C-alpha cells in the first residue's frame, strides 16, 4: 500500500512538473516578422514563406540580427540552410554597437570552416574548433539543426546530433547578453533560418 501511494505521488508530480518545464521553451522567431529582434548594419534580414532570410546587402559588410531580450543560461536550437557562400554564425551573450559585436559565435560556415566551433570577435579569436572528422556533420545546402547550451562557464554545441565542442571559459561565464545571428562580410551570402527556440536554464 505504501509503495502504491509513493508511485501515485511520483506520477502526479511528474504530470504537473513536466508541462511547466516544457513551457519554458519559447520561439524567438514567429515565422511572420522580426518582432523581438533588432537589425544592426545594412545587410538584409526579412521573412519569406515562413522562413527568416539573411542576405548580403549593398555594403557587403558584417550584419547582425539580435534579440531585444537578454539571455545568460539557456539552451538554444535553430535550423539553418546555407545558400551561396553561407558564412554566418550564432552569437551568445553578446552586445552590439553598430556592426561591432562583443560576444561568442557558434560558427555556421561552409565545409572545412569549423562549423560548431566557438570564436570570440574583437578579442581572442578562435577559442575552440571541432576536430576535422566532425566536419562531416554539416549538410551543406540542406537543412541543419544546431543546438547551443550555455550554462555558467560552459558552452557546448551540437550539429545534427553530433557533439561538436565543449569549452569552459570564465570570460564567457561572466557575460550576459543577446542572441544574435550574423552575416559575414564579403558579399554573396545567403542563409535561411527557422525553428529558433530557446529554453532558459537560469
């Protein structure tokens, strides 16, 4: 009888707690417009057929689309498809002034260019690159799913289910800021995005 009571209590707790945990996950992109985001630079950010499109503009410079909301500890999932050069990235805990960004980029790039690695712009440069064999996780020209988990000093990335890197860094751990998508400079870049979801862990 005691066993049955404990089991029933466990099931009831799970029933009420699980929906609350799931409710913490939120869409950052609504599939209709750029609500909740801010454009930095002259590069193109627009919505087409339910997809977020990033495309090089007339200045062929760096461009960013950053969340108006700030994040510290979280798990982010995003799907992307690269067209043309496809050099881009997802920044975490970032701040942006004009087209100068402070933060850490999970690389989104063509084959052989370290997708899933972590790069610090206007700072230390590459902090960690995935091993060369992990490059096969990237499906260039097709839809890819990236997951970024940032908790305290640790950042871990996955690409299409493959763990790409994990790094502990006190400078990253001390920061908080927006999530931002990048267009690299040089022109000729086009990347599609969808299903951008974040779950706070703090």
